[in-house]
């Protein structure tokens, strides 16, 4: 021990390979948790936001451990919303951290909604108006109409429910000539 103290005073400390290896492993283990705080110290950043109901957030370039421990994400960092099951994202899918500490499009809510079958969004010999435009998710309303010479059989409107099902069977457009043949 005295020998090392003398070497330290002379400036000629010998390196213990085992001690150097141990120090390297400690730094390597601690480095990921040190990286995030460096980004969000004085440079600013954005607070973690909650994912949409029935969804999650994909954090690019972060480990699960970093995601659990981080409170602030750096400016220009992007997150991506993902949905579970047969749900699709409605609203902004990606958000970016802005220099003022807010996320892009934060006033527009992102939601994970159930998708209704797309087969209802087309009609042979007719037209379907989808409101609002976009994927047929819960809350979407379909308005059916037939081309000239065809008559709509069934309801002219259908709603996509919270269960991901249409509330009415899909109508059909029948040729007027067939209807006239059926009547005496």
C-alpha cells in the first residue's frame, strides 16, 4: 500500500488491469442513464406524454430502461403512436418535441379506434360517401346511393359502432328492370 502512495506522489502509478476493467464496466453500465439527462438539462425538451387509449408510444433509439427513467425528451425527438389489435390511429401519428417544450399538433388528439370492415365502403352499381373521409373507424357514417336505373334495397345509411361493426347490413342496388319484372 505504501508503495502505491509513493508511486502516486511521483506520478508513476502503475495500472491495475482488474481495476481498470471494473471501472470501465461501471462507466459502461451507467452511461445510458447519464446520456438522457445531458440532453434535457439546459437545452430544454418536452415532458413525456401519455399514449392514446388502447395504444402505445414507440420511442426511437431508447432502451426499455431509459424509457422508464426518462422524464424529459430532447428537442427534435420524435415519438410514434402505435395501436393495439384491430385499431388504427386517427389524428397525428408522429409528434416532434419543439424548442418551446411542446409537442407538434398537440391540439389535435390522437386516438386508437376500431376499424370496421372496408367491404361496406364500396357498392356495386352505386356510390358510398364516407364521413369523415379516411379509414372506416368507430363513428364513421356511410351514405349509400344507387346509379340511375338502380334502386337501393336496404338502409341508405350505416354507422361504424364502438365494437368495430356496422349497425346495418350492407344494402344492394337492384336494377329497376328486375323490380318491374317481379310486379304483376
